[in-house]
């Protein structure tokens, strides 16, 4: 979504930041699945 508002150069940084931000959530979901 944010990549549409920014040029190509900052869009890469936005994607990286998005992945870093989503990393903890994905880890939590994986741990929840493993616990279940």
C-alpha cells in the first residue's frame, strides 16, 4: 500500500520496514500454531 505513494527508491525501504514490522507477528502466529 505505501509503495504506491512513494517513488521506487523509498518503496524498497518501505517494503523492508514492512517485513521487519510483520516479522514479530508472523513469529507469534508460528509459535501459536506450534503450541496448538
